[in-house]
C-alpha cells in the first residue's frame, strides 16, 4: 500500500491518502512518535483518506491496516 502525506507546519496537521485494498471494508489508523512504536489506535475509517490535526512540532509515524 502506498501512503501519501501532506503537512502544514503552521496548522500542525497532516492529511494522508493511500490506495484502496481489494475487498477491504475499512482501514485502521494508528500513530506513534517512534518508528518502533508503541502505536496508539486513532480511528477506523471506511475511506482512503485521513486527517490528523492538533499535532505537536515533532515527527509522527503512522500505520494503516486494511480490515
């Protein structure tokens, strides 16, 4: 799965999209502040787009899993 992210430092938010997975009924989004985790569940969505707002000025790592 390819994930594309865009970020606006002024607004401290990120929007990302990914390609749909055949037969997926949704996607589980998780986030961490370290590439090795731990990852925290953010939300389950049925689209291939996610907005994450109110972020601090640091690096975040995301994991998207198809359901």
